[in-house]
């Protein structure tokens, strides 16, 4: 479910995979863009810390859009408390 919420939030905010990936890397993410894409499509699992780093990157980019004058309520990526 966590990759689905991230993907939905990205689509709802017109965020590209590459934009999110760059922010994820700048936030301390470890995996490459190909692995992140596979995760978001439900093809591979990632450790909780990496999943949450992706969620944080998505949500921060959404916050940036809203702070820059974006309007409307946008879906958010969820965080995981379980491994």
C-alpha cells in the first residue's frame, strides 16, 4: 500500500519520477532510479527506511508546490512504522 500512496501522490501533483528521485537522493536515499521505479510499481520491496525516505521526498515536493502558490488538496504519500 505504501508504494501506491506515493505513486498516487506523485500523479496527483504531476511530479515526475526523476524529480522525486533527485529529492530522494538529496534526502539520503540509497537506491537508484530504476529500483525506485520498480518499487513504486510494486515489483520489488525496499527497506522501511528507504520507503519512508521516498514518502518524505514526495511529501516535501508537494509542500513546495503548495508554498509556491499551488492550490487544492493533494494526496500524500504514507509512512510506514513496520519493517
